[in-house]
């Protein structure tokens, strides 16, 4: 090999060594600082907490409880048998099925649930709107409801379409406090049955769907839950109509579903309860609201312990345990079971036993006729 070839080979080796030296720190930098294109989306970002603190996984409620808010459409005998087996594992003594329907459907639902397990289930009736545009609608609904109660219904459930999507033939929205329905609510007072009513949705669903909306992830998963002003009345309009309805029928007991959608403003909810003595609320599907404000939640439940009822909404036996943990322990910063409801973590707000008894069963016993009180502690 001549000297020129040696110099050329040496130059190549030298350049290769330099490339290796420069490449190593660049690779290390790439590992430590991901490129912008590698930044995770809000869905992909799932940080794992390093917090070390005591945990108390509560598998079974401390006291037997009544779930005031569950849905089981046209259940079969096999489904009901399974429900009872699962209910026994978590100390769920009585389940209220809000989806009983009316007429023949109501009778069938009562037969398959209460016919098999008379002390374990309660069935609420529902309104149907087929004859909404025929004069005398409200009085006919009241008559149908009276018949449903004779056939085993123990309450009336009104779904979310009431006040938002339900319209007359001329396109006019049915308002929550529409006088056409006065006969129905007065019939509930006469029959001494409660009305569990879902009015509106979380206020964030009515807000612009942008990156500042804390329910952005849920709206992405379910775009139909958005309530844009071009199609729906404002949140505050619905709240005002609801409050006028409750005030107009003081002898009727109303249970506002989902903390009346004031779980993010417990002071406002407290003032509303103060002004409407016939108003109660359930905590179905809003545990995330209470769990992010444990001090306020604790104080609210203590103060209004005779106005709040236990409820779950979407039935899944293993998800009740988050309710037990939040209500019965002081655990900190634990994950909620449904991310779309809360991208935040929640805290236990441990309430005294007497408050727990009121929320778990005493308030429901007070409002819903026909539940055997002997199945519960004094």
C-alpha cells in the first residue's frame, strides 16, 4: 500500500470516528427529549402516580343500601337472578329500576323483578308521549300513572328528553314547568310517590366545545351529548324551569338526578335545597364531582344529609366500590372508574355513620313507599 492510499484510508477512519462521537450525544438527546411529533395526545397521556399513601379498598358497603337510580329495560328472569347474586356481594339490599315503562311493559317488569324478589326491587313508571298533541294529554297521563301504581309502580321517572328534545307538533319545546303536566305531578302527590327527574345535562355540555371545556374528552367520545344553543335552551333556562316546577307542586317530592347538575357548585345546590323543601338529589354518576372537592363534599353531605340519596345510574357491580371508598374512607388521589367523567383523580370524604345511613337508605325509605324498613339498621 503506497503512502497516498494510507493517507486516504486514515482519513476515512478518522471521519468515521468523528461521526460516531457526534452521533452518540445526539441519540441520547433524542431519547431524553422526544421530537414534537412524538408528543402524546390527551388520550394517550396516562401518567402513573408515584404517590405512596394508605389505601383502603372497600369491597362491600358498610351498611345495606338502596340504589335509587338504576336502569334495566325489560329484564329477563335470568338477568334478575344474576342481579340479586351480585347485589348480595356488595350489600345492595334494594335496587330501584327507573325504566319500568307504563301499561303492559310496566306490569311485565314488575312481574319479572318484584314477582321473583318482592323485597329486593322497586320499579318506577314512565310517561309515554304518543298522544301528546291530543287535548287532555296531562289528565290521561295521570290516569295511566294511577293504573301503573295499582300494578306495582312505586314512583315516576322522567327522562332527559323532557324539557330539551320533547316538542309539540308545532315545533314548540315542552318546558319543564309546562302546565299541561300539572295533573301528573299533582297525582304523584295524591298517590304519595316520588318523582325522580333528569333535567338538563352537565353545564359544560352547553358551553363551547373547545380545549377549555373540562368535559372535552366525553364530548369527543359522545359528540351527541353536546347541547349547542342553536338546538337547545340554555342551561340556566332549564334550571329556572325546574325550580319553578318544584315550587309549583310543594306536596310532591322531587328527586333531582345527578345532584341536579350542581355538583360543581355545592353552595348553589345548598341554596336551592334551602328554597325548595320538597327537593332531594341523588349522587348517581357524579361521584367525580364530589371526589375532587372532599372537604366541601363532606360538609355538604353532613349539612344536607336528609336530602341526598345513593344512586349509581349505569349498572356495573364492580363500580359501586368507588362510591363506598369515597363515602367511607379518607383515601387520597385515587383514580376514578370512568375517565370520560373525570380526567382528574378523586379523594375520600369519609362521612359519619349517621350521614352514611341517611344517604344509603334512610332517605329512600322516607320517600319511596313499600320498601321493608326492617331489612335495614335503625
